């Protein structure tokens, strides 16, 4: 690690960058890709664009995010599955016909059942990676790498669900998915191989699916709280809803450059997918009914949001919940006092027994080098223990969020537990303050209450506004501002004010921003 950091510092120093070779965070577009590599989260040099190599430290952090998701799945009664990576083309055709019909029906303002087959547009084949050969033999039916898993999952769900006794069916998996992303790739934010969490559920009726959406919202809230991330949660406009969904809700984190990053989505499908995949059940009265379904998805974008939101000019700052090492123990001058090493090992054992992830950094390098390395990597707490500390019965504790203090060795477990909570609280406060500084009311004409000219809007700001228009009104607003309408928030405005486009009084609260 030291060699990699030193090399990076040398390279960046030659380009006149900030101290330590890290660009200042104020230059976020340079800081983010630099810190992702210098902290050794991923290596972007793999010869396929958008497919990074996960490094051990980054992978450990991601696995801890996965643990948060698995905790929520266990709490809510979901079971983990693992479905095949390859999907035959005919199943994609089935999905495309459904999604295309629903999209066309929405655009036409008619019921999907009124759409004729010849009115259906082509689907989404351009977004997947194709497999056409097995060895030297051309496949009779081409296959593709899953971009998500509705198709393979629902094919099996229709075999598993027979009666009301089989419901609800609540599943999830954490797998890699693949999408041929043509836009500029960014580690964790926009990639072609995605570390993907997806939960899929099946219910007897719409009420069961409604309840599941509420449960999904609570799971997202709990996970984001553990990651110390504030978010804007909104119902996507009809024109920005996944075509196969009745409606979509999403959580967006505001990054330091004012762009929003969608980190979680959950879709209510009603019975639309069930009809396409013949997913029905025998009810208590003996009749056959179509199931209702939901999906819930997250990805490594959560880690990207953590990196972007919490890091500073000196490197990462990881929330204790996902820090691979919550405490770094640093022996000072162990060669001069035989008590140092056993004391450090004892403290490590005590902390580990309490469930605190602890690492002893006993490298034969200067303490300053150790401080430097772990500051870049964002370890929440560093503890130094040397001969003088042992004599005094105290140790030096440094927090990555700032602050240093002498703490008694006795009761160190309780002290560290308290300080880890303090680090999390500090990160939440800072993140909320940053979020509040980047979210502002939409500038409107003081007389009409309508949106002003395009010169009034900044790419680095998320704007809050009143909106009750249709897709044409949204298009006009987006054209005027150069930004994208996120969706309607559950929490309404305190008072009715004019819609920024139509002028009609409304309490519906929306946000508009530049999105990743």
C-alpha cells in the first residue's frame, strides 16, 4: 500500500495538485476518481471500460454494505437465492414485449390491454451483452448476461407459486449484473459490471404489494442512516418511471458538486408482470387470481455516495458501519519496552471480543507514515500505545472526523464504542449541513411565482419547487433550467404556492437537479 500511495503522490505532485497528491475536494470531478484509486478501493486499469477490479479494502467495505442489506432482508423475512447469470433470448423477447407495450400505453394514455402487438416498439436489446457461441458451436438460442433479474426470476416464480399458501414470496440476491453503458463511466457511479442487490416479492393482491413498498422505504431509511447519508426520496414522474412498473420510488443522494446520485429504487408492478409470465395462484375460494409484485434495487452506488459525501482533502472518511477496520492500533517503540506488544494485543482482543473490527499496524515504519496511510483510507479511530502510555495507564486516541484525546486503558471498550457513535453522529451532521447548503428554493418571478430564465439556475444546486404539471410542463421546465425533474416527495410543502410552470396553486413538492 505504501508504495502505491508514494507512486501516486509523485505523479500528482508533478501536476501541481494539493498536498498528499490528492486534488482538493472543491474540485470534486478530479478528487473523486483520484481518491477511489489512491485509497485502493478499485483498480481501473482493467482493459474493459467500466469494469474495475475490486481491491481488498474496497471489497471489504462493499461486503459490509451487503451485510446491512442482508440484515434488513432477515428482519423482514426475505430469503436469499442465486439465479443463473445467462438468460435465453426468448425470455428477453417476452420481457421486451411487455415493457414496450406498457411504455407505449403510458405514452398514449390508454390501458395496456388496448395496445396491439404491431404497435409495440422494439425493446432494449442494445443494453445487454450477448453470448452467441458455446466453444466453437453457435448456440441455437442466443443468450445474454442479466442486466437485472425479473426475467429469470419470474420464469421460476410461475413454477413455484400455485396457491395462496405460497404467498407472500419474498426473495433477494446479491450478484453481478451487466449493462452496456455507453456514457462516461465512473467507479461505483456508472459502470458496466454492477455489484447489484435486488429483492423481488410476490403478493396476493395490491394491498400486499403496497405494504411491501412501505417496508422497502423503511429498509432504505435504515441503511442510509447507517451510512450517514441524507437523501431525497421521491416518486418518479410518470414519464421517468420504469416502463414495466405501475410506479417507481427512488432515493437520491446529493453529491458535493450538486449532482444527485440515485442509490436505491423500488417499483410497484401491480399484476402487469404476472400477466406476462403467467404468475397466478388459487385463492381460498378456488378461483384463479393474478399475483402482484414489487422489486427493490441497490448497487455499489451506495459506496460511491459514501466516498463522495464524507471524504475530505486528506482522503476517505468511512462511517464505522462499513469501515473494514474501525480501530487501528499503533504500537509505539515496542522495541524499547517489552510490555507494548502484549498490551496492544490484549486491547485488540478485548475490542474484537466486543465486535469492534480492529487491526494492529505493527509495520516497521515511522508513526507519521501510519497516520498518513490510515487517514487516506478513512479509518474512524486510531489508537497509539507506547511505553509512556502504559506507564500512565492511558493511550492517545485520534478520530478521523477530527480531535485527539488521552483516554484511560481501563474501560477502553466502552470508550471506543462511545467514540464510534460520535464519529457516526458527526458524519450525519456534516452530511445534513452539506445537503442543506446544496438544496435551495427554485428562483421564481416574485410577481407570478413562475420559473425565471435559464440564467437563474446553477448546475451545482438542487432546487426545490412546487409542481403539478404534466409531461409537457416538465419538459418545458427541464428545457428552461437545463436540469432534470426528480419526482414528487411524500412530504408536501407547508403552504400551497404557484406551480413553477402552470401557475396553479399546489402543495406538491418536487426537486430538480443535474443527475448522474
